[in-house]
């Protein structure tokens, strides 16, 4: 299969014209850029070149949520970094010319970039700047839940999106599972610490600044009397420290769940008015 080579000269010509605020191009300039003027309707990345009823060559943006090369504006890393830097320095506007320098030109008046909304409130035809605002004030600029929003319900919702295969759950170590869960929680919460120290001992995970404690157990390890007894004692200590903001995650198979020691631990958690989540494989 052969791949059609892009006409880079034509792409640059059309992008430069539309970034300057113009919408038409002369046939002579098209010929110089080696554009086939016998074809009245052509596409150059995110731009459409079309010959209108009057014989003029008009340039139109195809997708207003993509840059001129056809990449999603919301995923532009340079733009994301720039918006964050402006916001953290208490600057709530971004000049339109900065977007043009990133090859972004769009008539769209509202853009959503991660947890930011860019809004052009100008009534003028000429675009000058976008106002920057936060979409969800319960999240930080990276779109992660703030500590004040941590709750058992939200943690349980996050755990529903954590998947592990049956082969892995039968062989994984508690340390490796701890790391996987830590990385998963970091996708959703602003502050996540592994092996955080409380005055009641070394707990596996802490969500927020000592707000929510999580202890991780493997079902197959709880078959050992020493491990089961240790887990029972940890529940008392951590419930005293975190109260209702404490959860035990037990990872294992359905067979592991039926073990007397595992059922005993679950009963202990319920009696203590704590929360548990039984983590099973998804395949």
C-alpha cells in the first residue's frame, strides 16, 4: 500500500493564512504551493480548501476542537502546562496569540482543558484572549479530588475501576499490590501516601493528609493464624485512629473469601463499623 505524501508547502501556506485572520487564498499562491487548482474541494489536515460559487478559494476549519494539524486541543501538553502556570501565578487569562503560537486557531468561544474552562467573552470579531476558570472547584488543577472531598463512597467508586487478573491475584505480593493500588488512587486523589505512619502504626495507604486509612490484606495469607491475628489487632488500632475513615481491602479468590479466617476478619470489620472491600479478579 502506498502512502500519499503530504504537501507541506500547501499546509504551511493555508495555516499561515488562517492564523492571520484571513479566509481566502489566491489561485497563484496555490499554484506556487503546488496545489492542484483543478480540484475544487481539498483537505489539508484540519483545513478544508474549497472553491466557492464565485470562483474564490476559501479556507475553512474542519473541527473547531482540534488544532490546525488535527490534534485534539484538550490534549495539547504545551497548552495544559501554560494554563497551569498562569493559574498558579494568579493570572486568569491566556492571550489568543499564545494559542496561535501552538498552532491552535479556533472560533470556539468555550474550550475545556482538563479541569479548566477557557471562555472568550469578547463581543468583538477580533479574538484577544480567553478567560481561565476552574470547572470543578472540588478538584485541583490536575482534576484530582481535593482532600475535603474524600469519602468512603468516593473511594469505593474508585476501587470499582481497579482491575486485576485471576493469575495475578493468586501470586501477587502484598507489597506489589500496595504499589498498584497506590498508583491507581493517585489517578483520582490529590494526596496519596504509601506506608504512611500514624500514631497507631504503619498503615498501608493514606488518602489525604492523614484523612483516610487503608490496610491491604491477601486472602491466602489470612489463612495463617499469625497473619489473621495481626489483622484483627490492626483493625482495633486503626479504627481508633481513623474512625469511619478506615477501610480494609482484602484481595483474593472466591475460595479464599469462604475461609473461616477471612470471614472472621470481615465480621470483625463490620462489628467495628469499619468498611471492607473484597478485591477479586475481573477475568
